[in-house]
């Protein structure tokens, strides 16, 4: 007669069988192949197309939004980002896969799996990029391709042999056909190289190549500038200066906002994560403001870099004085008709060139700013107490990982700051949260996160401590240059930067 223990053992056995059956629904399988296409759909899903053997390909999904139960493996949002950073088209990888959801399988006619990680067996060699293949697509796209596979479309191209083994279509010669940007091979336009043996895109040559490449670069640059324009940015694209002039724009804004006298008070400006010191050099040699670079990396600036920056500052000073900026053109001597006068003028020009070089070398030797090879943290305030406490302001132009420390140290020690955030480094800082609990993933999220630090400090829960604030709230403003151009700043209201911190 069966006992209670026997019934309990039978129930356990049935549960184990059910668990095994559920796991078999998502059985594991190991694949090896080459990544021929990759795309990130959104922050919780990306996929790769894997060529296991010619001509077989499979789609592998990596996702952290899968709500199915009893999955053999799962991904967090943080792990998904780490996995995406390893993806390189052309690499040969090995990975363990399991069945994707039924919805994903139903919308594709090729094999689709799901995975959580992979191992790179062989990286794509050489400096040339891997020629990615088109995405395999969904069922509807596959059907369209299959229906039209045997149809021969009329081609406006004429073949031009580029190499003994490769033929590519050239620019159409018929006046009735106007190719669009999608008709051109982007690899060829960028580098005049195409690794695809059967590329059906256009490959122009000669004058056509130079003309089309110039148009391509201009259109792509304009499109990139349009995409980078932030919401609520009042500056139009044509009114913005190039990325290379952002240092001057930022320095001019600092002087207009804080005033030259205030910036020059105490030990002057602390340029955190200043890199090669472009901001500090502009402040010192163009506006007469003392500035110290705080940069952990030892920089050995080459002489030509100094000369180039000196030239930029001299041109800008000439423009500020009412000139046209063509200072070198005005150095050229006037033409003379007499051969004797020409010889004298040539000798005089040689002397002038030597003198000019001597003066430039002297200027180049003085074209430096103080540097502190360290990072900005609490220890910095101890090791460099005099410099830090008497600093007029903490600044940073796209300071990367130093962006948040600038704001924290400024709030903690009751100092003004001005910082232009750029990179978020969300993967390295997964603990960041906005007041509403949402994650900090974009630059705009990061700016909101930094602004909320001031609110939190004023409420007594942040880094502001108990010291009275002599500064206004954190404000933001758009600067007229390309790229991330929002400056977060806290201007002085009452106190001098040399006042003792409570």
C-alpha cells in the first residue's frame, strides 16, 4: 500500500519531468560563424546575422526585454550593452543559442535564435572595414526578394572594368537617368575601395568621382549637423561655427557671463580635463585670464600644435581689432619693377623672416599654461588647497568622466562652475537615477541629472553641506557651435571666490 512518502516522491518526480520539458522548449545549441550584419534596434534589443556556412545564415537576437519564463539564459540591460560593445562585423564567433519566441520565428523564413553572449574566435583582419551584407529582413521582405529574383530589371549602367577580377557599374551616361545617393557605393565614395566582388552600386571615376564625393561629403555633413541639433536649440545650423572654434566661443561666453575681473581673481580658472589646454591658452593669451589645466594624462604638445593654436589666436585677435584675419598675407612685400630693388627687397625679406622666426620661437616658449597632472576629487582639494580654494571658477569643455566631479566639487565647496557635458558613460555608471527613478542614458538625461544635483543639495540631502550658498541656481544655455552645445553653469551672486568656505 503506497505511503505518504511514496506520494511525495512521485510528486517530486512529476515536477522534475515538467521542468525538463519546459527547458527542452528552449533547448541550447552551439553555432560558429561570421558576423555579416549587426543592428541595434533599441536599448534593450539588437541582432546579428551570422553566416554559419555558405550560403546558410541565421539571425541571432540579443535582448533584455524577453518576458518568457524558464529561459536557459537571460540578459540584464547592463550585460546587453557590454555584449553590443563586443560586436564587430567580420569577426568569427562561437556562441550558445536557444529558441527565439514564436512571434520572432513566425515573421521570418530563415532560422532565428536567441543568445546572451559570444566568444570571438578570429577578429576581422586588416585595416579595411568588413563589407557588411544587407539584413536578412522579415518574411514580407524575403517574399518580395524571392518573387523578383528571376526578373531582369532594365539597367541604366554601363560596365567598367576596375580590375581583372572585378566589374562595377559606373555613373550612367544616359541623360534620362538621375541616380540618387542610394545608387552609389558608400565604400567607394569614402575611400575609392570596394571589397564586394558583386557590388551593384555605382562607382564613379575621374572628375565624376571628385564632384560626387564633394557633394556626398557636403550632404552627409549637413545631415549630421541637423541630427545633432538638440531640441529647443535657438541657433540655426548656418549660424553655428564649426566644431574647431568651440574653444573660442566658450571662452568668449565665459568672459561675457562672469566678467574678466572675476575670472582673473584669486588663482584664476581651473580648467578640468583640459586636455592639451586649448581653453586655458585662449583665456590667457586672448583675454589675459590666468587659467590652470587639471588633467591626469601627461601631455607633450608638439611645436607645430602650439604654432597652429598661436596662429588661430593671432587671427582671432586681428578680427577682434577690426582686421580680416589674413595676417600672413599682409606680411608679403610689395612687388618692385627694378631688379636691384628686388635683390635688396629679397635680402630684406630674408632678414625679416629670420627675425619673425626668432620672435615666434620666443612666443612659442611662452605659449604655455600651468598644469596639474591629477584628477579632481576630494584629495585634490587637500593636496592643492590654496589653488582650489582661491579658484574663481571650475570649468570643463566636454570633460568626459570629469563632468560629474566638476559639478559635485563645485556644489560641495560652494563654488561657481560652467561645464559643457557630452559623453554620458551610462554603462560605467548604471546607478545614476533621475528624481522620477528613470535611468540616465542620453546627454539630455545627464544634463537633467546634473541639474537635479543642485536641487537635491539645496534641500539638504546632497553635496552642498550646511554652508550657505552665495550663488544662484544651476542654469543652462545653448552656445552657437556644432555638437553638444548646452552649457550648465552656476553664476556668482554675492561672494568673492577667495572668501572662506564654511
